[in-house]
C-alpha cells in the first residue's frame, strides 16, 4: 500500500536527519529511494522510472501533506537549482524519560526493511519499545491494553508477529509469568522476544 511506502520513506529520512535542524541537503532523485527500499531495480546506465519510483513520488507527496489543509506535513522538500531537493523532516518530540525506541542500522544495511510489510514493521517498533534495553533472552508479555495504547488491532498484531516470526526477527512462547509486579501469582501468558542478534548478523536475502 502507499501507506507502507510513506512509512518506510519517513523512517529512512528520520535516520538520515537525526540531528537538528533535521535537514538533508543532497541530490537524491526519487528512484534512489525506490531502489533503497526494494521497490525498484533500475539499470544504472538508463534509470527509467518504473512503478516503484512512482509509488515513492506519491509517498513523498503524502508526507508533504498532513490532515487539515492548514497543517504542515511530515516533510518539506525545497527545490534547489542544480542540487535536487533540500529535505526538512519533522521529528516526533523526544520522550522526557525512558524507554526510547532505537532502531538498528542493520534494518537498512542488511535489507530487512525491504522485506517487511508496514504491519510487521510497526509491530517490530512496538516490540522494540516494550523490550527496550533487554537482551534477546529476556522477553515480555504484551497485553491487550498495551496493544490498545499502540493503536494496533489484535488481528494486525497477530499477523505482524506471524510475519516477524517467519523472518526470524522475533519469537513468542507461552509461559507462566506474574500477573503484574504487585503479585506473585503466576498465569500462562504469551511472552515475546526480539532476535536482534540475528537481525544484525544476517542479510535478509540469505
């Protein structure tokens, strides 16, 4: 979907503009983003834009708009003669306290972002927030209330997790855990784990 392309383009631009004032000042044509994210494979000698590049163009336009007509978009592209576009990216406010979402660079360098759907990518980011700072061997239960806080439907969560497990980027198991930190009563719950070591050491195309 076009939402998937916009989501991946936005995350990539956030990565490239980590420091204030969140600007990217390079000659980067739209077909570059299409190839980077796996939507297009062009001949370098004659890079004729195809459907993948057209999807990126639509995603860029969608990111330049946001809700009401008087609201600014998530990105601003300013044409610079002879230099392409100057990008300015709106970043979400930094949280005042932990946990923070961190995204490993290997998500791009190993090609994982190219093979993940928007649904799986969003569930992956939610898991990174829940499991922030934990080793791969330490998991956590994600309750229905947690999923509601993430604005993700149960079906979307289950399908996203199924995809992540198929890619071996996450796993889950049924185990007995405490209902909450105030009680020692144990109940069977599904516990989720990230396979961050696998993501960092393996190419998505292997």
